[in-house]
C-alpha cells in the first residue's frame, strides 16, 4: 500500500542546538532535554498510528525515532538519504563565526534555495535525495502502509515539504523553521500531497 499520510518529525534538542552551532552531517547527540522532548511527543504521534518509521542515520534522528518505535512497537528503518543538509565549511561553526568568515553568505543561503554553503548542499539538493525516499514508498511493492513517519532534520523537512507541495523554488525560503520534536503532516489525495499541519508539536 502506498502511504496516504506522511509525518515529518524533527529530532529533539542536541548539544549543538544548545550551543548554537550548525550541525549538518556532524553526528551530534541529544541532550537530556532532547530525550524528554521525544518522550513527551510520543502520545501525540501515536495517534497517527504509523505503520512504519524511517529515520536518518545521524544518531540525533535515530535516537529520537527509537523513543517512538520502542513505545508503540512499529518497525524502524534507517535511511541516510534523510540526513540533514550538508553545510560544508560551515559545519560546527556558530552563526556569528560564519558571518565573520563568510560575510553576507548566510543571508544569501537563507533566501536562495538553490545556493549552497562552500562544500555543502543547497535546499534543492536535499529535496532531491529526500524525495527519493518518498518515491520509493509510493512504489506498488513498498508495503509501507497507510501512514509513514520520517524522523529527520529541520532543514530537510522544510525542503521536502516544499518539494512535495510543488511550491515554486523561489518561495521555499518563506517556509518557517521546525522546532525540535515538532512535525509536519501531509496527506495525499487525488495524486497530490496537501499540507495538514506545519510545525505542530507538544510543549512541556
């Protein structure tokens, strides 16, 4: 069965989030607060009754996903195509450090989905690889079930949402950020993905 609902769930707070550092493909760890955020979200996410959870192979996403799958007993797959945007030379730096070393380029990155940090990926690049995961789920032999949850990262979730909604690329930067352990819900009808919720979540 091809899924009719996707839930795109961002990982919990990490040590890099807490320190204001850019992560990208760096494998940062959940903080105690991040673990608690994941546990707190479980009852709300369980109501979606996901048939399958697929997580990025970066441990902040995998650990977040495991909190849910252990609680509700659904299968977990790991897929490196769900990794966060590769930030190239910016990985590990604070925003202030990037601004000092690359004046004006962080603003350009925020406003142009086709532009990539030095040595990194653009939002369009990220949407291309994440979109492959969804395409695979829509194959007749995928047996994914009616609802699939993707445990991933803020930048990837924004890019994938924009791609699935067929938004014009110049408008992608207008989408807001996704808070730690918040999610996007998309439903498929008449062959098109439709937005049901954006940056939804539990606070506690």
